[in-house]
């Protein structure tokens, strides 16, 4: 109602930050760095940039605002462009990886922290920016943490540069200390009490419990929207499906009218137009029920929520030493996060939060605050980036919380295996080139190997397809039909080549949308892959790397794929069962793989990543020859001793190399 009855200007003036606008601008004028603390929804993200613009900071530069999440960057930029009555991409724009919606007129630019980090490669002093707002700093994302160290230098170099760090209450003092005890500005809160209710016993199936709770609220409680926190897309979809089903059942079992429930999922992979729906007002008094990941914890604020249902879990990217890679895993959230979630119910009036866990779990089992990403993930990209910024010894970098030395060393080892680092830890030629691509090191390596093996055109398509969400569409009610459609694209020895095949056929059919629908493919995903492809092609052009093609000799492509994934090489152990060559970790073929059930079981494969569901499943698999692993991998790349085939190949390779060297002498 508020959104409809009040003009945008009135809505802006109603936000808590508005009451302190002038004082805040004064503090910013007098200080180079300011930490701004305020409740979620107080107006930090949408208003600060506009205030800075109104105060003249955009006359000779851009006001940039970083976000740890892509969804937030897009959604907030859209909102601010509406508030400023300008087209998105004109005065107000956003940039996320592979998507730049800014233009020559852009003076307020929202971007992911990763985008700004990459910009520092081209322009270490960030000359185009007059102010950077580092938003959501309390999230302590990997890129934000690296930016802290880099921006501290920019602050020292450029007197005209301003830095504003926004944060929830957590960590504010730490941020202030890091920049030399800079002022902390508090935005007065305007929140209502939230009644917190715990489960009496731990709950077995929190998706089911959440659905039940939402239905109970909907039928018995007074008006007010519901927000449910889940861990990821699959659960969210399952919950939405179950909710819709229960409403249907209710309608058919009662004669009386059932109040309307508008069920709205939100997660990062959801298309932008569907994401925007959570902000829309439900028609004729229907109740909204938003089912979200932790994206709705602090980065997006939806008004009108009176009920929060908190499952107590969230997904986090964590380096798994056993697997030797990062994996998204489900963890109990921290107490700080749980409190943030509860707080969402008290923005518009007194609310209720249903915690689907016990009070004792909250008090005794949850960590007080989340572990910063830099301390729990693979640092491959960061290491490459810092090395290219000529930071020789990473342990000397000004980290707010340094990553464990072991993490750095592990990441360096992987880069060395990929040939990006030399034996003394410096960047190799390949390493320097890899930095140019906004890709994870293995994918950048695959591209460069495509150059060497003269199959770049093919590899480029594969890398682009791997950079977008899966293009295969599998509706629950037409699973068999869609699986059959997918199988038609299979290239028996490789899921990577299957992706290439899909893209080529789409191209041969003039990139048509109806063709995608007929073949159970997401047209949006494919279009995105095409866009990514053209952007990577631009980078290749600036590096003067020609686009070579191997035609249909796809064995060479498999060799290039092999070069990127030594750490994910696996050896056949049983039916559909493999073990990782380095650490013996079991990994399984997924039923959706092209290699599954075709009676074709190659001895060695490499995989893109491992996903943990009921078992460790390899995602995107390609059969490889053991001699490629031996030939392309560095001589001392560790292999499990029981893997005699591979060791034999390595021994032979070494002998051949020595013989050749002797001959040359
Ligand atoms: P903070 O960053 O302090 O959490 P924001 O600036 O994000 O606060 O939000 C301020 C207000 O703007 C909130 O009431 C929120 O609901 C509203 N808002 C933010 N984004 C949108 C959007 N895309 N559509 C509609 N309202 C929005
Ligand atoms: Mg915000």
C-alpha cells in the first residue's frame, strides 16, 4: 500500500537514512574514509549513492558501489534508476561478470566486488571513481576482503578519493581500525520487536516443516507477508511446489473461499524478471510468501514481511581438503545471520520469527559470526591477481584477516600444476595471459591450451557453456521426454563435447528460440553463453590470439580439456565408479552424463566439478588418455601410488624426455 500510495520522493524521505542525510554528508566531506552502520532497509544501498551525487561528487568522477551478490547489484541499480527517473544503463548502471549495463553517461555504477577487483588490474588507482561505497562489507566475501587491502592503498595515493564502507553492526569497529580508526557513522534504526519462537525438538525435514508452518500462518494468522529462508534452488523449488499443492488441496477440500497466497521464489540463478516479482505488491489483498536463500538476509529488503520462517541452514562455499577443491555445502548459519533473518519480520510492524531449530542449538551449536570466505575457499584467482599486481609474497599483503598459509600454498600448488606459476612462484607467460580472463584458472588454462592445440573455436564454446547455468531444461512432469531430448545431443566420450554439440546445433538452427523449446533447452542460458563467448572472443582479439578450429577432430579438444583438470582426473574402479588419481577420493558418474549407461567405461576421465548429494557425483565428465595426463601434467604432479598405469606413463614420458635431451646435447 505504501509503495502504491506514496510517490517515490515521499518513499525516499521516509527512510531512516533521510533523517541524518546532512550530517552524514558532512562527515564524508571531512573524512576520507567513513564506516556507515545501519539496519537492513535503512536506505544505505539505494540512498547513499544518490546523496553523494546530489552533493556534487559525480561532477568529476563516478560514484561506484560494490555488492557481494550479482542479484543485489542488478536489482538495486534498477531501483535507483527508477528513483532518479533515468533509463537503466544511462546515468545509473550496473556491471556484473559478463554483463555491463553502463554507458558514457553513467555516474552511479553498481557492480559486484569481483568486477571492481578486476578493474584494479587495468587501473590500479581507480582514477575514474571519485567515491567507492563498499557495500555489505560485513559479508566478508573473498573479493571484498581483497579489495580492502587494495583500496587502502588507493586511499593513501589519492587525496581526492573517498571510501565509504557500509556494514551491519557486526565488524564495524574492525573496519574502522583497519583504515586507522576512521569515524563510524550510525544510522538510527526504526525497527519493531520480533517475537522469536523455537522448535521444541530438532526437526528432521526442514523443507516439510517450513511448508507446514507457512500454511498454518496463512490460514490462522492476521495479514502480513511471509519470508522463508532455505539453502538453495532445489529446496526452494520443492517448497514452492509443495505450497502450491497444499493450497490446491485446501481449495478442493473446503467449500469456503481460501485466502490467496502468492508464492515467490528468489535465488541467484533465477531470471531477473522473476526476481523482480518479490517487490511487487500482491493483488487484491493476497498474502505474499517469499521463499529465499540467504540473499534476503541483508542484500535485498522487502517491505511488508511480518512472519519469518528460518530453517537455520545456508549454503557456503568451503574448501574441502579431502576433495582438493571448493564445494558448496550446507551448514547451520551463524547466530549473527539468524538474528538478521529474524529482523526481516520487524521492518513494517511487530513480527514473529519461527526458528525451525531448538534454542539450545542456537545458543550452543551455532557460531557467533560466519567465517570469512577468504579463510575457507580456494584462492587460485586471488593469487593470480595479486601476483599480477606485483605482490611477490602474498603473506605480506595487507589482509584484514590473513588466509591460513596452507590455503595460499594449496592454491599456489594448483596454479603451478596448471603451468601458471614457475618453480619460484612467479607468473609464467601462461599465467600472465590467464589473468586477462575473468574465469577460474582451469577454464582460462583450457582456452590457452585451445590456442596451442589449434582448437580454440571449439574450446571457446565449451568454456562459455560452462560459464552459464545448465542449459538443459528438465520439467518434473516431462522428465522422460526431456531426458530423451538431451540424449540426442550426447557425444559418448564427453559431456564437454556434448555441450559443444548443443551449441553448434543451436547455431545451425539460426539461434532460434522455438528450436530450443522443442529440444528442452533454456534459450536464455544459451543466449547468455553466446554473449559470454563474444566477450571472451574480444579478449582473445586484444591478446592477438587467432581463432583456430580443428573441425570435427574432437580428440584434440578432449586433450585441451584434459589440460585444465589434472586435479580432477579420476581412474575407473567399478561400474560407474571412479577414484580421484591424486587422493583416492571416490567419485561417481551421474546418470545424466553422456558416459553413463552407454556400455562405454573409459579408464581415465576428468571432471569439471564434484557435487555432493547422496554421493559424490562428477559433474561434466570427459574421457581422457592416460598419456595425455602424463604428457601435459608437470613431471612431479602427485599421483596415488596404486595408480600404476599412470605412473608407468609418467616414467616412460620422463625417459623419452631424457633421451631427447641427451640427443640434443
Ligand atoms: P539498506 O541497504 O540499508 O538495507 P536499501 O537501500 O536496500 O536499504 O533499501 C531501502 C528501501 O528501498 C527498502 O524499503 C526497500 O524495500 C526499498 N527497495 C530496495 N530495492 C527495491 C526494489 N528493487 N524495488 C522496490 N523497492 C526497493
Ligand atoms: Mg543494502
